[in-house]
C-alpha cells in the first residue's frame, strides 16, 4: 500500500492535510466489510504517524445521527471526525459537526445529496456514475492514490459480490487477481466471513476485524482460515438457509417480488441480496422485522432495474432511506413497516421500471 505525497493527491490538499496534521481522530464507520476494510486502511496509514484513533460503530441497522454515540466523541475530544461508508444525510452531518465542535471528513460512495464542502468526498454525490465507485475502499484508493490490495478488493466484494465482474473497474481488478493468483470467489467468501460479525450483532468483533485485516495484510489464505470469522459465519449461514427457498407473498406487474422475513440476526441486506441473485430479472422487495429490538427495514434490490429514483422519491417523503443504483433500503419503526412496504412498492412502480445502464 503506497501513500502519495500531498501534491500528488487528487481533489484538494486539505483532505490529506487534515488527516496527517491531526493528533486525535474519531473514525465512524459502517459495520459491513466495506466499512471495516475502509477503517482498516485508514488505521494502517495513520497509526504509523502516531495519531491516536478511536473507532465508533453506529448502532447496527440505523442510519442517522441517533445511531452515533456523541458522548463518546465528545469525551475523546478529537481534532477530526472521519465518517466512512456511512451515508449520513446533510442535516445529520451538520448536527455531528455542530454538537461536537469538530470538523467532519466524509468519504463515501452511496447516493446522497451533499453540499460542496472541501472535506466531503463522495464522487457519486458529486455526479459520478455509481458503477464507477463500487465501494468506499475504491474511493479511498482514488483519494489517497493507494495501490490495490486485499482490503480494497474486500470492500468491493462486500458491496458487489460476484456482480463486481459487471463493473467498469473489473479489468483493473482482474489484472491484479492474475498477478496474485487469487480467485474472486475467495475474496467474496472473505467478505461473507467479515460480514458475519455484524450479522450476528458482534460489535467488538466488528472492531477487532479492523486489526485482523491489518494483521493478515495481503495473506488471503490466512484470513480465510480465521476461526472466529468461520465459526460465526456458520451460525449466520444456518439462519440464511431458512429463507433460501421462500416464496414471495405477492407478485406485482410480473416485475416485483415481495417477501416478508423475521429474524434475530441482522440479515435483511444479505437475504435481499440472496433473493435478488436468485431472481435476477426482477425487483426483490423484502419487509424485514428484527426480533431482538433492532429496527425494521424494507429493502429493494435488483440487478436489472435502476432504483435511484426510488431513493429520491422516498427521501422527499421523509423516509430514512439510502442505497445505490441497484439497492434501496428504508429503516423504519416496526409499527410503520407495512406502510413503508406499500410506499416502497408504489415508488418502484412510479419509476416506470427504468433499466440499469
């Protein structure tokens, strides 16, 4: 992994300057393999400069300012807050900055509407095609001019899985795989192992995974053999297997398949991805109820139809929604799950089923 000199870094020098000139940094990161790998990349770079770091995992399943432990941020007294792969809305970012009195650096690749600020770096929010930025690790690669490595690939494997081969950046990935003699399915398997930490609700396991990735570095074989990850993955797989062959409760316009799932595991995204891979010519919509106090979700995913307009439409209606071209996810109180499901369906139908480019 190579960090360029400041004058070589794309965009603005202030991003690099804020990072290396800070003494203490709070890093708030998404709990999945892309967020974990992104946090590991930054730790590997910043720890060498004796910068003190504190890592915060937002409350799993929630995507707003209430999911972040602001008291912990204030107690740590950082010089800088970095938000990685966690698509906070502009209002929440302002609250984070104003309530702590600390500048916020954002690095992300999700669809969002952000003001133009020198410390906000999300190429997709700036208008770039989302397909060109399949992960936040890939954004970090561009922003800090990093060489490809296992952590960067892990972020892509976590967010795109086997579908990474359909992105414009695949030729670069494939060239690196040829050089390392790695198999892409092994990278996807590693992402599943790392994701088992959040799917099982293991917060300490999520944080520990940052250091594990640094320890394993580019040793894919050792990473795949990690006993804790493999043990937890088996438990999650047993739960996912229960829903592998479920039938939709509704079929709409012969394009939308609607499912309902209840589980004590955080597997709404995984189930939706699993069902979408099974029904690649449809839009899969899953109404998910978490059975241990977690939030309810309505996920929509498709490998054929573009869901960007769905995100915009439901965001304007006040829903806590995020996603990318191929996925849209609402977080909602469980008492509103049915209404959110109907509104998701209506928003999808309202797009006229626009095909992914």
